[in-house]
């Protein structure tokens, strides 16, 4: 049995921060969170830093120089998860940008195998397109966009272990097909869509439970044509937000936070392979994507994913959106865990959950990360 205790930290529990709690870990699982002050003996002293649940990112196109479209294999998924673990993400969904059906098949199988084999950090897969509205495709290759066919439904529902998220345009998919995906355990998100308000409401009734990068690649709000965003904000669905100050003006995100009464908002990175890699460009298919000034964009200026880490998304939420660290951390951990249906396993520091942690100093710099109780080099050095 491998056990250790983390001591002397501000521990974020589901009830809020607890000062000086001892977090006891046994075999990769939190055995106890003891609010009593003082060391339990043999512990790792976290020097009064913040201990947060590990972050969960449901939209990660790449990292560490790997683009999932280019390497839709278990090894590719693991490489992306490894790259993002340095920035606090202990669970990710490698994300496939619109591609052919054979590539979708490979991506789903890869994630399923990675999860089945217990690969650290891989929770499932996000298939973002190609079932999108061409008018809102953004950087997605128009040649790849296609209707949601029976063959596609078969591939999307083929996973046994991995969580599968699919982003589609509701106006381009039959309601019965959305309902079928949901019945088979797939999380369906609306995104890259020009749907009107009523079409979005119909999709929600059919089982859509998420919205991909709220505000981006969506029909705009208008006084007599509300579009996608108001339907998302008044629903009980989860909304992903890219809090990089580039994709969405902070005022719009603050508005969403005030309007979303149920608080079902998630931070996502939409990260590209430059995250965790020293590169100034990469290719999405045959399109060169430039990395400059904290942005990823093609030669025409179209944004192509993001140059964002989850720890920076958390910092930006605190700085730009007026939330405290606890609120920002929940948008990066507990909320995405609930969206994926893994909240009993991860996303919180409580007895019975996986020992997925991020240790921060007072300036919100990462001092160490644990995944399933395994410390990274920074955390090992502290021990």
C-alpha cells in the first residue's frame, strides 16, 4: 500500500477552503480530509499553499507538439495529457477537429484503449465536428464538413470505457439522431452553429447538455432573434468558455456568469500543439497556423484554437471575471467533472475521490501536481 499525507495547505473541499487540513492518500485515492491542524506525521508540507482539485479540460486539440488529428492514437492521447499535466490538467479529452470518418474511428478507439489501460490523464475524447454548419466553421476545413450519417452514429457510440463528447450544429442534425447519441451515453454539445432560438431549444429537449466555446462560432444575439446564446444561458446545459481575453471579450463572459443562474460554466483551453512546446507554427491539415502574441491563427487571421493553459484560464477568470480562486477552480475541476459524469471519481478533494491535485503558491503559480496520487517532479522535490 502506497500512502502519504499532504499537510499545511489551504485545501479546497466541496464546502470551500479549509485551512491547514491534512489530506491522506492511499493507493491513489483520498482516504481522508482531516480538518484538524497539524501534521499527521510523515507528511509533505505544502508551506501554506493552495491545494486544488486537478483541472479537467474537455477541449484539448493538442499539446507538447502533438495535434490529435495528426496522431489519433493512444500514444498521441497520452502525449497530449502529459503536456497539459504540467499546467494542472490531471484529466483531459483529446479533441479531434473536423475530419473524415476513418479518423473519427481511430480517435474514439485510441481514447477508449487509453482509458481501458488506465493511461493517466486521459478521460475520453471530444469529436468537434465535422457535423457543423459551414457558415460557422471557423478554422474547420469546409471539405470535411458532412451530415450526421448512420455510419457516423455507429462510430461515435463505439466506445466502451472512454467518455465521448460530440460537438455538432443542431440545425444540421436530426432530433432523433441527437436523442440516439444521448441514449448511448454520448455527451452532445451544440457548437459551430447558426441555429435559431427554437432550434436550439429543440436540441436541448432532445438531450444536448453542453455548448462548445460559448459565444464563439454561434448565431449572434438579436432583440427579435435570440439565437443560441440566450437558449444556452437559460438552460440547464453546461457552457464551455475560453477565458484567454482573445476569443471573447471579458465583459461577455461576465455577462454569461451573471445570466447563468445555475452556475454551469466550464473553463476550457481549446489548446493547440504549441502548448508545452517551443514552436512558432504548426499545420492543421495543409493550413499553416502561426503562434504569436498568445494567439493561434492562419495567414488570413482566422483564430485556430488557442494558446492557453488551464492554469492561465484559472488566473484569467480571477483577474477578468471577478471570481475568487475557489470559484475559478471549480469551473476548471468540479464543473467539467459533473458535465462528464465523473464527479464521483475526480474533480473534488474528498474521501473516495482520486488523488488528483494542483498545488499553488500565493501568486497562483504551480508548485506541484499529483495524478492518481503520483507526484510530478516539482512535487517530488518538495517531499
